[in-house]
């Protein structure tokens, strides 16, 4: 889940966002010969603050871009931080 706050009311709407949650993962790395070289699984909490913009095309569709910093804390790894740039299309559902 995430919360987003829009700053201003111009045609291009900047925003700040905060996402948080819990995830589980399992990763297998295989060599070209098909042999399994490495396997890893875990779970942990994450926090992801972001800044971005939204450019409304219609009242329900917008083009969005954002840069988030993902902070992940797992039992096997005390912490991991990475940047995540994204661009996409936002669709407003409901009223």
C-alpha cells in the first residue's frame, strides 16, 4: 500500500509518495548449461519513499514518472537500499 500527496494544482502535478509493506521472495540462478548455481529465499519489510510527477491526459488517465528509494530489511540481510526510476500510465478507478 502507498499514500501519495500532490503538491500544487498545475497541469503537471508533482507528488511525494510513501509505500511500505512485507514481501517474500525466492530466487534461482541457473547457468547456461541448465545447472542450478544458486538459490536464495527470504522475507522482510520494505519502506519506499518517492518523488514524481503526474501529467493528466483525461480525468481518469495520466502519464506518471517517479524516483523511489527502496529500503529493504530481511532476516538474512540487515538492509538493502536501491534507487528505482519508473515511468508509466496511471488509471483512476472508481468515482
